[in-house]
């Protein structure tokens, strides 16, 4: 199946009260593990690529071509969207050019008027090319690829303004942050989420920073209109832990344990397990 945009899968998710996971990719192993698991679970999936990860993988064109070829060679039939995560204005244009099927334009650091103007321009381009577009209102805290957000709750009226421009999905800060949550984290603001949902109606809402949010909060957020949840750090931690165990158990010193295909295998299995758990939790299993 060719890449699809995220509109259809998220409209269905919102109507069906479940969420589709966005799992960020960093390399071939990550991509393969996530695609195979989505296929195994019969779930739609969104592959997220930050600008930093795009650079690391030799550019957006390399990423788009790798993902398309992998979908073909692995015979992936579930819907897959390739999505730029926290894109700059220039990054968004580069990904559109490279063949991504979905774009996030993170204009949250611009004054609202400038965010609106730039978002509008990108909506027109995406519409013409059949891509989906995610916009962000209210910066999401923590650090993602060098972009540091203060962590705040979005203004529901600003959310409505951006939603009305015709974006496909909307990321709004509701007390969520990227990376690991600190001990003293106050939790998600369901009051803010409910107010945003009321103003934006059927617009699929996006929850960033999905790592470490307790399952009951995730479920409640989905009930309140979240239909896309971003997972990044959790796969990284799962990969790291499994790789550490392999090395600490001296497995790399046994036989051909140094072979990268063996060395990276436990980490890949750990990513698969994480993705499986998230697909179950988000409710997108068998929704392909
Ligand atoms: Zn994010």
C-alpha cells in the first residue's frame, strides 16, 4: 500500500473513540520494527520524523524513499502515514518536496497572527498535494530535538482559530511535556482538553509527549477527543534497556554476537513490544 495522509485514519479514530499512535523513527531498525508491529496488530500507524532525525538519516528524501520501499518489500497493507514532527516552515516545505504524506507545522513559538498566516499558506499547499497538516497551539513543554517548550495549556479560543483554518489535526498543550515526566508533574489538564474539544468539535486532537503518561489518563484523554498520540522517548528507552542487557550479559562476546544484526535484535524486539502495548492501549488494534 502506498503512503496515505493521516486524515482518514484520524477521522475514523475520533468517531470510533480510539487513537492512532505516532511512533518516531531514527533508522532502518526502528522503521522496520514499527511497520511490522502495526501490520501484525492490523493497526493504522503514523511514522514521525523530527527534523533532527531526518538530518541523521541523511535527509528527508532518504527517509521517504526508505519508508516507501520498506512498505513495498515487507508487504505492509495497513495504512501508513509518514509525518514530519515539529516541522519548521522550511522543514515543512522540504518534506512536502521529499514525498512525506503528512506534515506538522509547529508555529507555536510565533505570535498567534504569524502562526495563522504561515499555517494558512501550508494548508493550501498540503490541500493541493493531498497531504494532512497538524498545527500546534500552546507550546508543549520539555525538550524535543533542541526545541525547548515552556509547557503550558493552550487557549481554547486560539485552538478554535487555528482549527477553523482547515488543519487536519490539532496539537494543543494540556500540561503534557516531551521526554520523561518529572516526579512533581501535575498531570494532564482535562479541564483544558474538554474546553478545547468543545470549541473544536470533530477536529482530531493530538497528544504529544505520550511517554510515561499513566494509562488511565491516556484513556480519559481519548474519551475527550484525543485521536493521535505521539510516542518517541518510550521506544528509545526500551531499545536502550534491551541493548544494555545484551552487552552486560556479554552476549556480544559469544560466537557472532558482535554481528550488528544480532547486537541490535534485542533492542528491536523491545521497540516492537512497546509499540504493541501502545496500540492495545490506544485502541487502534484491528482498525486498519
Ligand atoms: Zn511533540
